């Protein structure tokens, strides 16, 4: 089991390196491109963007998101429901996956969301209902300035 976890962690590091190679600008098109590229490269099923509010006190979910086109329609529907249910959330620093990534400015990987408490992963019940199993949050910097948190999820 330890070898499997180490391999997954190495894969996460490769995904972060790949993201750094992308020349992303904090625009809808740039963010959409980054989500699509990472989801397709790393086989993530779904990606979303969390951006600071105007006051920069919380993260809000961006209108930019991506569902990998290679997955079946039932999974696409479940991930669309996950997205819809997530729209009412805001994440203060250190709260939820996006909030922790925002505060630490480090990537965070959660191999099994179902084992996490709702206080640790706020969308725990929604994730379980929609079949979301694994999550990864990555901070996005433009010119060394924090811009957003990209989060990716797998259903298997």
C-alpha cells in the first residue's frame, strides 16, 4: 500500500510540474485552457477554479470549470451536479481544500475524500453523493502573485 501511495504522490508532483509549464493568464480562456490541459494530461475527471473575492477575504468559485470529455455520460451528469451544488460555497483561508491551498500556497492532495470529515472537506456529502473520490488543489501564481486555486477531482 505504501508503494501505491508513493506512486500517486509522485504523479501529483508531475502534474504540478506540468501545470507550471503552461503559460496561463488569469482570464477565462487561460483558466479554461489550464483546466482542460491538466484534466486531459493527468486523467482528472473534473476541474474548477476558486478566485479571491473582491475584498480578498474568501475564495469564490469561478464560472470556469471543465469536465473531461472522455468519461461516460452518467459520470458527466454526476459531476455537473457536484458543480451545481458547489456554487453556493465560499472558502475562507484554511477552510476546505481551496482555502487550505490558498493559505499554505502549496498543493494538497486528498487520496480518499470519503474518509475526510465534513469540517476538513466541506463538500464531503456532495462529493459522496456524486461519486467524487480523490481531490487535488494547486495554487496558481501569475508573476509571483497568487491568483487562484485550481482543484481537480476523480470519481474512481
